[in-house]
């Protein structure tokens, strides 16, 4: 079989391990051939290909980013569309496509599959907010980076008796904030799913400070303070029409200072959470997902994606990952909140 492969949407540590897992399985076990498309759907629409074989994937599991490149291009815009994609697939003699991406990518993949294009998917997001899979690769790495950053913020906070606010990724959900906050022993964790009040936050910060601790507050970029009419994380669109997020940490710092009199500093961790080498856990998960994607192709499971259930890799329809986000359950937040303050 000849299989096309692309990575689309925001990158996540582990993308290269997925590519390697699929290519090695396909070339060594099944005699498949691969064609890589550069920069996501853009490469498919523009027929921008690259050689993808054993040589190209040598040693890439430990590399961040994606050797295929990525973009947030919609395959139905511009000169894209079903006819164009079929044309490019035919020109390259492709029997199937493996699309690695998040909700937007999987939604596009579903639309194409419904129109007869033979696609299997691999779910991806550092935010861990995709339904139908227990964990996504990249999440563990992001949590590790955020935790290490907070451990560092605590030592400088302790030295100065300051409150430290760490803003982490999480546009719609607070998984990274919850896990890194618990790991670092944060005194408050603020997530989009919970509209916490300034009174409550002040209480947590003050209580930690009164016990001689330098308060550590973790806030997900998508958090909105109770009573804020305008979400401060919504900073409009960038020049490419994409949402510009971030800034809630900087918004909270002066409010905490004003309420408590405790000197406060905010740090936005931003894209360092997505860059660099993936954790061992993410490499293993991503490799298994890449290998399973080949099994999905062999089984003609068009319109399905590979997913993690417990410790097993399973196949689920694209629609299982679409429509609703996997948010932090109330009981998980309440459990973490028992240790706040
Ligand atoms: O969806 C993953 C994510 O990392 C979000 O947490 C974040 O808001 C967004 O992507 C950033 O997107 P970009 O890389 O396009 O700025």
C-alpha cells in the first residue's frame, strides 16, 4: 500500500514518534510505502510532498515539533476541496491517508471521509481535551515542563516572599493547570471550567502567606474571573484571524497585590510547554498510536481514529472526538481544591 501522512494544527511533543511508529511498522512489517505532505492539509492541497521512509524517521522520536511541518490550514478553503484532494492522492498513487491532528483536523478528516476519501486519524492536543481518548500525547510533556517551571518559580517566590502566578496553556479546559498545579503543590488552581471569585482567590493566597509560604497560583489561559464581563484571555484575533490568547496571569497579579498587599509577579509559560523533547511516556504513547494507525489502514477502518482506553489502544469513529470537549470533572477539581490555600 502507498500511504500519505500529514500533521496538522498546533504541534505537540510526540508527533515525530507517531510518524516513526507508523513508518517503521509499515515499511518493516507490511512493505508499505509512505509519502509525507508538508505543513498539514496545505501540503495535500498544494501537492507539496517529501520522501518519508526508514531513513527519514531515524532517531526522530526524541525530537520536538514535526519533521512534516504543520499549519492550521483548512483543506476546504482556497483551491482545496474533495476533488482536489482526490486528484493529489491519485497523482501520488495513494491508497490511504493518515491524518494526525486535533479537533479541527479530525473534523476536516471526517468531512473528507464522508465524501469517500480513505483516511484514518491520530488524535493530538497538548491540552488533553479530546473526548474519546483518555490521554493525548504531548500532555504529559507539557505538564512536566509546567511543573518544573513552577518549582523554579517557588524558589524565587520564597526568596522574596512574593506571590507567584504561573499562566499555563489550556484554551478551553484546565487539564494542564490541574495536573501541573497538583504536582507543584500550588495554593490555587484556576481553570476555564470554574469561574472562581477574587474573594476566594484572595482567601487562598492569604492563607498560604499567613503560614509563611510564598503563594503559588496556577491559571489556565482560558480562565475567566467570576464577575469579569469581558474575558481577559480574549485578546482578539491575530493577523491570520486566529485567537490571540494569554494575559490572564498579568491581569490577576495586580488584583492579588491590591487585595492582599503581597508583592506578586506573573509568568506566562506559553509555547515552551509545546516545544522540545517529549517525555518517555509521550514517546511510548505516540509510537503505539502510530503503529495502531497502520493497523487501522490495514483493516480499512476509514473514518476512524486510534485512541487510548485505559492502557489499550482502540479504534473509534472520528465523530466520537468531535462536538464535545473533555473537560475537568467537578470531582477532580474539588479533590485538588481540598489542598488549596
Ligand atoms: O490547542 C493547543 C494550544 O496549545 C492551546 O492551549 C493554545 O491556546 C493554542 O494551542 C495556541 O495556539 P498557537 O500555537 O496557534 O498560538
